[in-house]
C-alpha cells in the first residue's frame, strides 16, 4: 500500500531533523537542495517540498526566494505536545547548542508518591538526577528526573549523565514508549531561582510533569521539566468526539 503524501512528508521531515543534527548544521546554515534530498531520500519533489513546509511552519527553517532554505537564526522552541522526545533530542533538532550541567545525581529513598508512581517494591531506591540546560549563558530548562536504581546498575560516578537519558535507559534495556503528561504554568520561587542561577524569581515557566512507560505499561521514569516560558511553547490538536 502506497503511503499517503502527508504521511510520507512527515517521515521526510523527521529524517531532515536527523540530518540537521548529523551534519552539525547551525542557525543560519543552508540546507541541502531539493534535488540533493530527492536523491538522498529517494523521494519526489512534492514530498520534499511538503516536508520543508512542515519545518517552516514549526519555525525550524526559512525559505529565501531563489536561494533555498536555511536554519532560522533564532530557532523556535514550539513543539507538538503529542510528540514524545527527550530534552537532548528536542534542543538538537532546533539547532540549539546547549550546555548541560549536572547539578546533582544521587541514589535516594523515594517518598510515598514517588514509590506509587514508579510502582516500586518495598526497599527499592531511586536515582534522582537534577540538571540545567543553558544556551548562551541563558537558563533554558531545569529538570529533575527520577527512576528506579535497578534500571542502571553501574556505579553512578561511572555514568555520563550529561547526555540523553532516554538513550541511556535504552542502552540498559529499558526503552520508553509513551508518557502521561501534565502541563502547568508556574513561577520560580527564590530557592529554585538561586538553584538555577541567573534565573529571575517570579518568572514564567512551563512545567511538564511526566510519567514515562515502556511498551508493556511499566513506569520507567518520573520527570519534572521546567521550560522557560519566553522560549518554549507547546501545541496540540484537539478533536470533538
């Protein structure tokens, strides 16, 4: 069965995102031409143009008449809420080079809520990972991730915690398939602002509280991600029953 054009365009769009990351393209860099991508992806011109259009609508690229497409100088961080991706992948797909600072990582005893959310057995401990992402010295995203200690059995000081947590869990045999997400508009209190450093207390942030599951429905990760409201937005499509 031949895939519908819009479905193929979405697939090509995703391949273009990956190409941007693999080639290390930066804001302002020119993308390959339509002809080059037709050969690379073995796709028709219409599908390539539809994929370009999707990226333009998302603020990733801009078209210059007669001169091709370029990564936007100020990439938008507007994201579809229905798309599940790690923070590392999200920032990379938008052309952001983010400094990832590990503020703290430790094996701790879970509280009652954390034990229930992660369905922990009596006596199980969790890893608490606290990180900060900055772009050009600006705090973009502050995150707290919690997951069962048994999922990564290496000593904590032997793990590189600055990369993709999704990828790390996958490498240890635990692949995240979906997440249940709650979105809140919040402001930082003085303690949080001081923890992040350089962030203004009372500033607007978007908080995503998520429980991530594997394909069998087992909870693997509980996360709280604070996205700076001036840089992030999320969109979704809602339908009537």
